[in-house]
């Protein structure tokens, strides 16, 4: 890190780590009977418990010093003020305007964007309600019962994740489908289950140039026209984009085209009309509740002191783990099956934002940036990759996410779910010493040699950090809060690392090379001699292996 004050603050944390690593996390609980209260924060009915991480008040003090020398609060205020914080694209990053219920103006380039935001929201929510109520029907007069969102990345992951998370709020008889992959089986498998007369397609693309989305939209259009004729298209297609000029060329009626703005990044866009499929599914009222959840967190992030500021704490603890302890990954494990797609959603949010190697000024970073994010719902993950979390050579911090009450009355399932969640975080922290392992094996009556052989395999190092989010119930508002907490957490880390979390140049090269390779793949006789040996060899092999 070539910012001297930040480097000095990190050096202090490094030295502090050597001190704190002499203590076990359980010792920290023994020393402070109120550790849980002292190392957890509540935001209404959502609790963030970070007491099982190996840190103390001194650690937090050093992390707050780091935040101060990195001007976290000033940078946060610049974000909310509409400054062009996305310096490489010369854009603001104002997704918070999409969930701004303060009644106050938000300016981009000296212009208040709120009237446009509210007008567009009213328009897409009115459309959503018209589909839900059956006022808008298909070309044959039948009710539209199946909504297919065609989009990828930020134009897919948010609504797809939320549609599953909030399925108890879905209107009966309405189904949402999400087609993203250019692999034709994604669209094909979806269409096979659908009746064209009852299907509404929403083509969602910020740029309206994304190859996968345009290809899928063209194929969907062909399928519909094949069944119902060209005149049916306006009844069965809607679009969401910032590039209204490009949408027009696709032949979608202007009153079914919903816009957003270049100051909304793709992975931050589910709050905009990109959430249309979700809004149709759960209705305008619940969609607004989701937005209000995001707004709650914006208010909290802007006003809470660092010591009680959940996104700030999440981000600083992330830095503590990534840079000071050197942990390369972060697991996110929802003990809430309906959040099954939340880890995938966070992968884009976190890894596309903070997977960067240069600082804002183009200088190389001198410390590690974004971790690898992965996860699956618990308890399933326990029976798959948790072995590595407990006994692998790398330590992986875990975020556990769990509700206090189930969405369904489920006769004891939730007790087991909740107990499993706590058992995992406790096991990660507590571990099991060799001596304890030996005692257990002795109690089982294992003979000496066998006991000696088995004992090392039964040892758990413990002191593996985790945080737990506990909320009352997975409501639209709770989901809005969770998403916004992670959005701001990612921002906090980017400030410490002095990187731009709002661009994604790393996705460009592959896209360019694909445009060059596609003609060579499709033309069986194309000359491959200018390609590298592996690429040429694989194309040639496809020619012989494929039909
Ligand atoms: O390739 C990455 C990306 O640009 C994401 O950032 C974005 O969310 C996704 O593609 C889809 O882009 P669009 O909404 O423009 O189709």
C-alpha cells in the first residue's frame, strides 16, 4: 500500500494480530461476559453478531483508525452526494436514489434525479399490477401467468435471487422464470414448460448489447411468433434498459419499455425497473417494502457511528480477515433455503466490484483485494464442503444468515435448522484439541494403537471466524436490508483498498475474444493457423467430435 498513513495503520494491525493470536476466541468470551452484547449491533429486527471473530475493542479501534486515514466517512458522503465516484467511467453510483424515501432531492450533474426515479417507478409498478390483475392479457385474450426475465449478471441475479427468497409473497397462479445463459438449453428447457399464449417476456439489459441476452431474446421472439404470429409480439414482450434507442429497434411498444440510468451499475440495479419480474411476482406494495429495506440501511450507513455501523463493521472485519490474516475466501451460508441464490448474487456484487488490481489512480495495489465469495444454503453445505471449513489448511471466514421464525409453520424443522446454524459457528470457533479427541476415543474403548492413529484426524483447530445475521423473518424489507448491507460492505472495503468498485473492465477481454472466435467456430473451414495451439486444437476437435 503506497498511501503512507494507510500503510502505517495496516502495520499497526499486523503487530496487533501477533498479540491477539496468542489468545483463543473462547478466552475473549471468558474475559468479557458481555462480549455478545458488546460485539453485536441491532438494526430494528435484524441483528449482526460479530462476537465469534477473533478481535477485541483494541482491534476495532485500530480498524477505525484505518477507516479514518482512508477517509471512509468523506468517501461515503461523496458516494451519497452523487460525485462521480466511478472514475474510470466518469459516473456517479447512486443506486440509493432508487430507494430514497426521504423526500429529499438527489443530484447528478446538478439535476435532481428523484422526479425521474419516481415517475419511472410508478410506470413499471403500474405495469406490474396490470399484469397481476389480468388487466393486460396476451394476444389471444388469455391471462399472462408466466413471466420470463431474459437477462444476465446484474440483469438476472438480483431478481432471480429475490423471486425465490420472496416466493411466499407471490400471487397464486403466477410464475417467474429466469433465462440467462447463452447455452440454448437454458431457454429451451424453460420454453418447453410454457404456453406462448400465457407468457410474458421481459428483456432486461442495461446496455441492450449483451450477446447472451440479445440471442435469447431473438430466440424467444421467434418461438412466440412461430406460435402466435408477428402481431402477438407487442402483447408478450416488455423491456428494461438504459438504451431506449436500442430497445426500439427490437420492436417493443414504448409504453412497455422501462428505463434506468447510467449512474445505476448493473449489479446494483435490482432496485430499478430491472426488478420488474420481481414486482410482477410479489406486487407493488411488497416491492416498495423491499426498497424501504434498502433505504433503512442507507440511513443507518450514513448516520451511525463506526462502532455501531453494520456495513462499516462488515467491511472492516473483511479487511481484517483478508489483509491482516491473509484469508483468501469468504463463505456466505444462509440457513434459509429461500436464500439459495443469495451467495451467487453476492458473488457478482462482491467479486465484480472488488476483484481489482489497480488503485483509483491506476497504480498497482500493494495488498490483497476482494476475497473469493462462495456459499450454499445450510444445512446442505454441511454435507458438502464444510469439511474444508472445519479442517482445511486455509481458514475461511463465514457469514451465517438465519431467521428467528420460519415463513411456513413447519413443526420443528426450524428448530433443527437454527440449532444446526449455531452448532456450525460454535464448532468453527471452539474446535477440538487432540487431548479432547483422545478422551472421546478412549471413552469409546478404542485400543491404543488405533486411538493414536485416529486421534489426529479428529482434531479441529477452532478459532475459525464467523459472523451471524439473525432477523425476525425473511420479509421483503429484510431482504432489502440484507442486500443493501452487503452493497455498502463492498463499498467500505473498496475505500480501504483505494479501488473503484463500480467498474468491471475485467469482463471485456473475454467478450472481445469471443466475438473474434465465434466466426471461426461456426465456419467449419475457417483457417485456425493464427490461433494459439490449444485454442486451435479445441476448435478442430469440436469439428470432428461434434455432429
Ligand atoms: O459482463 C458483465 C456485465 O457487464 C455485468 O456487469 C452486467 O450486470 C451484465 O454484464 C449484464 O449487462 P447488461 O445488463 O448490459 O446486459
